[in-house]
């Protein structure tokens, strides 16, 4: 019989030996030996026999379990080492492919010191990138607070801001894997940058120029007494008195003329539709210089300051509407001008 067959038979008999040793009914035993012509006796009780055998089984099993655990840990470490080595090789190949100064064959035979130096270089670069991202996030967060304060000062409600954002022409396809691959899209970085862009789009959509270069406000936006009925009414715009001899009226922002006609109360009235659901209205004009469908810019002349309609004197009534809701023209334009000034200083 070969040694391998003998080993297999012995291994197969182990479970039976263990079960038999554990369940055996041990009897008291006596050991007799002769010493110098005298017979001597040594008694071993069944309890002691059972304790020794079972203790040996438990001890042997524990040792075998520890050996198995050590083997599995060593195997796992070996597998991780192989994976790490392959990862290192992939990193080296990627670095070589992006550098003209390294040769691919040389990089795969780097010494341990060279590998450690390269790993330290990668780590230092990673730390630099992280510090730059952290610094940028702080700067964006501060800018977001500033823009949020400006939006609050402009008097734009959450509903009005939502209308502006909803009417923005956007599109594009984004893969769901982008979120997993790009760390900048996750966490605080992505949130702050997305918020920053959203507020910038709102501010960029707002009108930033007044229709008259020199003016004073004769009646502000909000609740006032009607000039004829003297009853409390809501003034949906601002009344501007021209402070120069030039009575030309310019649009507050580029857009398309959607109304140019006589109104029973506003007199000669021009309405211009801008982007993002924003419209501007110019009333009491002496004359209108545009027609429906005309594309205009802040340099265009849409009419002249007048006194038509229900009016107590020569002035320009200006309204800015978002989704049909009137907002304070001066606050909106002042906010947009402030943001433009900040951008111009960068």
C-alpha cells in the first residue's frame, strides 16, 4: 500500500477516532509494574481518563482552528499583496503613458526606493489638489452667501426665483455613472458649486440698466395713495422724472417687443419680453418707436418720456414683471448692477 493511500485512510479515520474518544465509557484501570522484584500498582480512574482524552481533543481542535485561521489570514494577505502589486503596475503604466520623460520598460523595473519616491510624489500632489478644492469650496461658499444676501435685498421671493430658473433654456444628458466617477459631484463641493451656478443664472437674467441715464424717483414701488382717487393702492412700478434734456427711453435689457399700443390708463405703452420669464413695461410715453416683434437692446430707443394716459405730469412709469408678478425695478436693477461690478473687478 502506498504512503498516499495510508495517509488518506488515516485522515478518514480521524473523525471516528475523535467521536469514539469523546463518547467512550471509560472504566477504572490499574497499571502493574515490577521494580526490584516487587510489584507496584498505579490506579487510573475512568473520570481522569475521560478528562485527559476530551481535554486533548479540545486542545488539538483549538490548535488546528488557530492554524486554519492563520492560514486564511496569510492567504488573504497574499491575495491583497498581489492585487496591490497589480494596482501599482497599472499606476506606473498610466503615469508613463502620460509622461514623455519616462520609458515604459524602465518604469516596470523600478527599485523599491524609486517606487516609494513616486508614491510620495503622488500623495503630495493629491494633498495639494485636496487643499485647493477645500480652499475653493470656502471661497464659493462665501460668494454664495453674498449672492444670497443680494437676492434677499432685491425683494425677489422664492416663487419669483423659481419662475426665473424654470424658464431658463437648459438641456443635456448626464450619465448616472458621472456621480460615481467624479468626486467633485459628491458632497459639499457639488452642492456649493451647483448653488453658485443656480444663483448666478438668476442674477444674470435680471435687468441691469435703467431706461433713463439721469432721473429722480417721484413715486416708488409699493403701497401709495392714488394721485386722483387718493385711495390706498399698490403701485406696481416706479415713476421716473427725467433729469436731462434727452427724453429717449431705452430697454432695461435685450429682448423682443410683445406690446406697443395705447392703453386706457398707461397711455402709450411698450412691453418687452426678456429671457427667463422676465418682462419690462414702459408707460405714459410721448411716442412709441418700436413695433411688436422688434428685437431690441439696451442701446435701442423704444420711445420718449411723455404724459399720456392717466398722468399728472411728464414722467416714465417702469415695471418689471417675472412670470406676471411685479417686482421692485430699482432693487432688481441695483442688485444686478452690484453683481456686474463684482464680476468686472475680478
